[in-house]
């Protein structure tokens, strides 16, 4: 589900305007981006994983590329879900 579709789905369920749903989802992403995991009991956890820098290759040309380290979002779902 994309972020706009999630906002469209959450807004009517919470009886809130879509702008408030947008701010809520943006707040969750801001907190998770600051390396603070957000745990929703019985559902899952928003967190940040880090990928180390590595060397890859361009499959078309075969050139070696240096890929930088980066942070990627993750959402592990709880086992009971």
C-alpha cells in the first residue's frame, strides 16, 4: 500500500481530515528516521536498518561501483499477526 492510499484509508476510520492523517504518518516516519523504533503491540515495529558500504557491479557494462552506506526503513511484523 502506498502512503497516499494509506492516508485515504486511515482518515475516514479516525473521523479526521486527510491532512491530520498525513501529519500523523509523517510524525511516525520522523521519529523512526531519528533511529527510535516505534513498536505497535500486536502489530509490528517501525525501525531503521543500516546497510554497510559495499562494492557492486553494473550488469550491463561490468564496471565496478562503490555503493555508499545508507539507512533503510523496515517494518517487522509480530509473529502473532
